[in-house]
């Protein structure tokens, strides 16, 4: 790599970043592509809840980035954190203090959990946005059951009450699958407690689940969750979270040791003071996804304030991120060839959410809405197609799903906590299982 060729830097190896890298790599252009990410793996975020509920293992949803970019000899990965962007000097500043210049830049640094200023949420709630989040949540849930088995009196203190905050797709999928885990998988594993009596509470501050979905889908999700024993509370706004309780605006207090935060995300704070931001901290972009005043800088994914044809911000989910990443890469190539760029046009293929076995909703184009088993099969098919890692990974996940479906025998019900790292401060150590 090198020889004075143009350098394209891609910050972030999520859906948007890797889509950009693959499009740039397939072009076989005379350029160097440098990918920065703080991890050496990509996470298939739509299935994180299955890792948290032991339906899948971490390796099923995480894929080695170097394996993904291997076909592109002009692309390299550097496991580094990009702290800042200097668009005037056309450089990125790394966490080490080093800098690297670019001829074109694609910022796809994603998002982070948004606690909306709820007191105690950051300290005591468990988010579900990254692979470590999912593993930590699985550890915590299983540790709650082990603690209750050792001391059944803890059940009265909320040890087997699990509160999910947020009624969007992540919250609905987490609540539904957790119910199935307790009732159908773990039901016969304990002797002193009854896992089927675990209490799952889903809190949503609006008067409906799955905001952005059609009314039929919202209603179906509510009915299916309630049929699975989930206590759905609509119009329930959380005002504070403590180590052993959640308080609602109504004054209701829910005793619990586990609060799962699925209430939303906010844009990454990379270049927070460099480029103009809009609602949710997203970077303002032109129609072609470039940054105003800096035509060589493009933004894609959760960080981009891209809009649909009605001027509404696109949802921070996988499909828009993938399309934005591809579009940004195409515009980089057009600029390098001195061609005019084109505006980004998002064609919505629809949205889906799984509720549990043979239960899902799918809002498709042309007003088509699917619910129940057919929506569930559509959801399975789409996620298998989009899962990274090639045919081997898709086959492994399909076989695991098929076995789970036939036998109600899910994946690793293991509590795994790494040994303390002597090189990390105490505040950054992985918490003990069951700790908030």
C-alpha cells in the first residue's frame, strides 16, 4: 500500500463502515483504504438479544473484520480509536495522539446508548448495544437465578423480576425471548425456585409498542407478549433507577435487580465540536451524505442526519446504514474521478421485529403487513441472508435455530466473567455476575 495513491479512511466497521469498505474494495480502484475500529470484530446487532438470552453464542453474531476485508488487498484494518477529525488539515487524530491524513473520509462511527438523563440509569441499567453488553446481560440474568436458587427469599426482593425499558424492536424482542427462555428452556433446571414464575415487565412511555410500525403490527406485538406472560405497561415513564428498584412517574415502584435498557441510542460523540449536529447528535449532511463545506468528508449510518423523501430522519437501524455506506463509497469514487456526486435516495424495504417462536411482525412496502408465523419465517430468512461470515456462518446459525426449535435446547447457559486485568483501572474492569 502507498506509493502516493489517494487514501480513503473509514471510521467504524459496523454496517455502514463495512458496506463502504466492500464497495470501495470491489471497485478495484487505485486507492488505499484504511479502516479504523476499536474492535477487531464486527457485530450483527439485530441478533444481540439472542446472545443475551443464550439463543446464540457470541461467535454467531461477531465476525472477524480482517476476514471480511481479506478479498481487498488495498484495504487494511487498524484497531485504534479515532478521537477527533481535523477537516481543514484533512487528518484524523487517534487516541494515541498520532494523526493520519486522508484524501477522502467516511465517518461511520455509529451510536451509543442514550439514557435520556434518567437518574441512575447509566449506573444501574444494563444496555444492549454491543457484544460485551449482551454477554454481560446474559451473565447477569443467569446469576440472578443462581442467587435465587441459593437463597429463595431473594425472589421477594425482586431477584426474578426483570424490567425491560423501551418498547421498540429491541425491547419487544428481548421481552418475548426472555419469556421463552424462562418458561421453556430453564423451567426444569432448578429445584428450589420455579423459573416459569419469573416476572418480566416491559415499560413503554408512549401508548403503543413498536413506534414507527403500523397499528396492526403494534397491536399484534402487544397481544403476543401478553400471551407469553409479559407484563406490558404502556404510558409508563421511568423517573429513576436504583440498585434494587425502578420508580415510575405514576409513583409505582417495581422491585428488581435487573433493568434492561432498550430505550434508544444517540450518535457517537466523535467530532462532536467539529461538524454541525442535529437532533440526537447526528451530523448534518448534504443530499449526497457529504458534510457541508467539506465535500471530501461523508457520514453514514447512525451518525448521519440522512432523511427520507418526506424530510424525516431515517431510523438508526441496519438497512439504512448499509445503504448509506454503499452510497458514500460510490460518491467517494466519483469525487476521486472528478465526477459530480449524486443524492442519496433511501428505498425502504420494510421493517421487522420478532416476538418469539412463530411470532413476528413485518411492515413491508405497498402497505403489506405480515404477522404471526409467516412474518417469523420472513424474519428468519432476512437475518440469515444479512448475517456476515458467509455460508458457513449462516448454516451454523440455521442449524442452531432448527435444533432450538425442535428441542427447546438453547445455547450456552454459562456465566463467564474474565479474570481481572492488572493493566486496567478498577472502574474499567468487567463487573462480577449479578452486579448492576
